[in-house]
């Protein structure tokens, strides 16, 4: 393991205001970000999550997050077929429209000044798949308020996001029950 280089621009930094990326092919990226949301709320600060490419009502964490006072905004098609339960991997123009709407929502939330932590869940994968413009995300990060912490999650984080971030965590897949025929389980996988 290589020792990461010290970033002289943030040496001694305290408080909120950094950029984090949680990426990789393993399970737990969103779960990790939600853990940080819970910590934020636990110290009396405000958090908000924008879910990119996660339309539908079957995500069980959203209701409890809202009970904790976390604002949640979901964009995207419901990719789970209600009859077969299969995931739809196709990409179309509607996906791009949802990506654009999610970024517009992020800009509005930043302008509101109400939040200490903003999670852009699945923005990495949405960018890699072409629903979201990576340059737009980078410009957005440049204009964020100084004390707003931002977490970007999802597989295939672009190299430009990794370079911009102050913290990068990779969740690696070593084994997954899905490949043994176990379907997504309510309360554990969604």
C-alpha cells in the first residue's frame, strides 16, 4: 500500500468543507455515505442527499432518513421491472434528462445555504455512463460554499473527480452472494 501524499492546501483543516469520493465495484458506497449523513445529523448539522439514477419507491433507507430530518431528492427511472424483478441496464435520453435535473437540484440546494453536508449518490456512475456531464460536476464543486462537505458516490469515478477530492475511498468486490443466485434483499440491498 502506498502512503498518500500530504495535501498542503488542507493541512490542519477543521470542520466541514472538503470533498470525498467513495467509489469501487463493491457493495457499500451509498451505505458509507449514509453513515456519514447520520453522524452529521447526530451533531446537529443539516444533511441532504440527491440520488442520481435511483428512481422508484423501493429504497428502504429514504423513509428513515426523512424521519431524521434529512432531505432526500431522487432522480431517475425505476430500473427494477415490477413483474420480473430484473434490473434494466439500458441508457436513454430520459436518463440524461434526469441527470440534468439532479444537477440543477444540487445547484439550488447549494444556493439555499441550508446544508452542511451534500451527498451526490451515484453521481460517479451517472457521469461514467454519460447521464451527467463531468465538467459540469467539476464546475459545481468549484463553486460550492467553503463550509459545505460534499460526498460523491458510485462506481467508476472519473479520474478528474479523484484528483479533485480530499478523500478517496475504494470499496472493492471480493465476493458477492448475487453471483450465487441470491436476489437483492429488502432492508439489506435496497
